[in-house]
C-alpha cells in the first residue's frame, strides 16, 4: 500500500489522539492540519513537528500532499466540512457523529460513491476486541435469544465549562447525538435495527444545561436496551458499564473504552472449549495491536453429564456454569489509539483497493444517528418515536 498523506481539520483534544495514533504507522503520515484558532495551530505544530499548519480549510484541501482528511471539528461542522473535503477530491474520515442530521450522512456517502472516494467514521467501540466477542456470541447464537441490554455511563464533565460547545444543542446535537451514537451503533451491530425509542432529559438547576438523559430503544428482534448518560463526574471517578443478557448468559463490559469483559453462562462442553480457546485466536485479527487474555475462569458442573433445564418455556441441555473474565493486554488509552489507527488503516486499505469491504461505514453512522435523533425528539415531545 502506497503511503497516504493525512490532514486534520480541528485541533482540539481529539486531534492529539489522532496524531499519536498515526505516529510510526506504516502507510499513513500526518502531513498537515488546519484550525481557525492561531493558539491551537501554534500548540499543535509545536507538539507534532514537522507538518504544515493552515488557518484556511481550503488551503488544507488544496494541498497535493494530503490524500485523506480527518474532520475532528465540533459536530455542527461535520457535514459542511465533509462536503468541502469530498468536493476537493480527498478521502474523508469523520469523527462521530459525522453530522447532526441522518440525511447529511446519506448525502456524503452518495457523493463519495459517485466520485470514487472513500469515507470512514470513528466508531472506536466497533474495533474493540471485547465488543467483537459480544458480537461473536450473538452472531453464533451461543446463548439463545438476547433478552435485554443496559448501559450506565457516568461520564466526566470537569473540562466541559458552561460555555463549551458540548452543552449547546445547536452545535453538539445534545448528549444522544454527540456521545450516545457510539453505543447506539453497538446496539444496532449486536441486535439489529431499532423499532421504537423513548427518552427523557434532566436539566442542571440554574444553568439550563441538559446534563443527564435516560432512554429505551426496542429493537426489532424484541430486545429492549436501556441507556443512562450523565455528565456529572470528575474524570478519575467516571464509571461506565454495558450489560447484555441472553437466555443462558450474562455479559458485562467495564469502562467507556472497555478493557475487561465478564461472562457468566450455561454451557455445553463444545461451547466451553470454544470460549476458553478458539475464540481468543479469532480476536487477534480484529485489533492486531491489542491482545486478549483470560484472567479468571471457573467451571461449575451441574451434574453427571448433561442436565436438562427449562427457561422461557424451552428445554435445553447443558453441562456446566462457566464464569470467565477476558481482559485486554493494554490500558484504555492505548486501546483507544489502536482503535482509531485501525479505522484509518481500514480506510486506507479501501482507498488502495476499491473492492475492499469496510467493517464500519457511513451507513452505520446514519443508522445510529437516526436512533439518536429519535431519542432527542422523544425527550422533547414526551412521546415514543416509531421507526418505519
């Protein structure tokens, strides 16, 4: 694969993560960046020399050394900047959510396809090996039908002062759109398309900021997913858990960027062997820079040989209750950077080979944004929103 020159629009906090992810990545080289703020440009240039730093977006788009442009500006600028990037003949990688309106993502995807350009979206959760394990459990039907999922996300707000664009719904889209799309995409990936959504907002007294949201999405397979997002904690005290319950298993992921997955499941000998052996090999290619190991594993035999159990009116055979913990062999920031890198390398591979399948597309981002927009609408109207 020929080396691709990378440009970044928007030099806030996330741009540093991108630059670190690109460091020493074969086939990708950060060559230019742009921001309207002189202070941001100077700080970024001093941290990541040598590269060209522009004030004008048009100058970055016109730079012949730039092949792919990453849009890392606030969400209300994503669609506008995405159009500018594609119109300039550059490939596009969007920070989430990619737009404030689903139809804008559809428009970007159509334009890119019509002009032979490739696009990508920074859904880092999709590239995490622990979410890949959940997807594998679901895809293979190891534990029966999914019964329920629930997310509790107690996020930090210590750097989000009252004047920050995050709190301005016109600029961020609100919590569901700016932040929630990560998890909404994961739910779509694990459970299939949504059927209806309901939500409610909670406003911080005296500041008129929506700081907490709750919502439920029912998926067409009959599985409900409950969400809570609250931006109220100092960073060292934030806490996120995602749980998925099947007929014969409980799974729990710990952390916004999870590094640990615990599974409590009723199993047969074949499923036990798979969960303690072969599945680890299957995760190696998902995020090659990050290994997965088994930290703890206990097996409780339920009888002599097979045991017949009943649940939801069905009878099934099992031999044991398996409790197992999978852990990533890296801290969350290393995993985060590796996930960003993987997304960019996937886009680069698609640039070099137009027939190459991309695991995460703007169509996925559009579907997640549709659910986020429905939750936002429901909170405003007080009524559930149905999907057609």
